[in-house]
């Protein structure tokens, strides 16, 4: 199947430091929030989360005819803005 796919990878900044400072339970909640924010943003922009890798999340956006290739960037930016507010 020919076409373009935009790939977005995010991670929790300084995750080892955060984990050491807040502990396992709190870090699990932080990471779950991270995944939830990205999943919501990706789905809003026509993408989907495909994998969780360590402290990171991988989302893909298939670009179909008539659609913009930068939807992944829109989703990542939207997730980051929402994370900053929370």
C-alpha cells in the first residue's frame, strides 16, 4: 500500500529523575496521563497510538489523499499544550 505515514514519538522528559523523586505509584499515574493525553490528541487528528516503549509512546498518522501530512505535529502540539495546563 503506497502512501505517506507520519510518525510521532514522545517520552516523559527526565523520566528516571521523576521516578526517583516521586516513586513507582506516582510515576505510573504520570505515565498513564502521558499516554492518555497523546492517545486523545492522536485520535482527534486521525491517528492512533500503536506502541508504548519504555517511557515513550509511538503514534502513527496515515496520510490519505486530500489530507495534510502534518496532522501528527498538530496532535503532538495539542497534547503538549494540554499537558502544560494540567
